[in-house]
C-alpha cells in the first residue's frame, strides 16, 4: 500500500480545516446600523404614552444588540453564526414590537382622544415619528428574513428568493446576473410599500413576504388616514 504524507492530503477534504468565511458579496454594516440608530432617536422623541416602557428601555436594548452585532462581525456583514443570527432577529423583534406598540397607542389616542391628538402640530409630529419607525422596522425585517439574511446572501443566493427585485427578475436585460440586494433596497421597499400601499419594484414570492407586506400596508393606511383626518378636523 502506498502511504501518503501529511503534505499530500487535500485540505478541502480534511475535516479539521475550518470552513472559509470570505464572502464575495458582503455588505457594509453602517447602513443597517444607521437605521437602528435613527429608530432609537425616533423612539426617544415620542411622547411617553406612545412609547413601550420607559424612555431609555427600547433604545438601550437596541443599542446593546447593535453593539453585539458590530463586535461579532464588524465593518462588513459576512460571518455566518447562529449567535449573530439570533442577535439580529432579536434586534428586529425589538424594533417591530416598539413600532407596533406605538401604532396601536396612536390609533387608540386618535379614536378616543389624547394629549397629542388635540394639537395639529403635535399630532403630525407624533404620527410622522410612528410612521417613520414602522418603515425602518419593516425594512430591517425584510433585510433580515430575505434569503436567510445578509450574511447568507453574501455567500449564496437561493434560486428563488422570498423578495424578487428587478435585477433578479431580468438579470440578462439589466446585466446583473451577479447582483445582490443591499439594505438600501429593502429600505426603498419599506418606504414605497408604506406610501403606495402595494409592491412597486420588488415582488413578494414567499407567503411570509406577502403577509408582512400586506400587514405593513394596512398599518400605514391606518396611520396616514387617521392622522390626516384628525389633523384636518383639529385645524377646522
């Protein structure tokens, strides 16, 4: 029998070799981090009765989770880790819970009357802050759930994504066969879905994407409709 020296072994077949972590399409961390920071600032600016918990609670939780993500995978998002994935989902859950709570409280104040709803300027400020918070929360939700999240997208894109952008629907025509969605694409999706109340450029393919986009449209329709109607009534 022929013996092979350790230098003759194939590194790719050696189970002791770590999996390569270099990603060709990794994304910078700062756009996602900036969205979280803006969301925390909007939470601080909300009136007390529209905020979930004490003024510092949600921004502190969001800040700690963001620091954990930056520490584990700084500068660029490419490291695939169960702990980092759990932290990302937890951060999105905190943002979504805060936005949904503020929306419910705002609707309750609009229906039954509240301190913010008796002044047109205060109402528009509070309503605009809540509306902007929902856009950021949903954009980060799309960002984290589509195709396994940004770290997974950096290494591999599935044949059928949950959200299909124009570059994925017509890669040949747009010369984008190796294109990857970035956070700004999901931010644009969240904004247009809240203003047009329907898909614009990105088409939801997965059932969860259709349900989430439908929920966002309903939330935005209720916020804009009630806030504008109440503001007009106060001014009249």
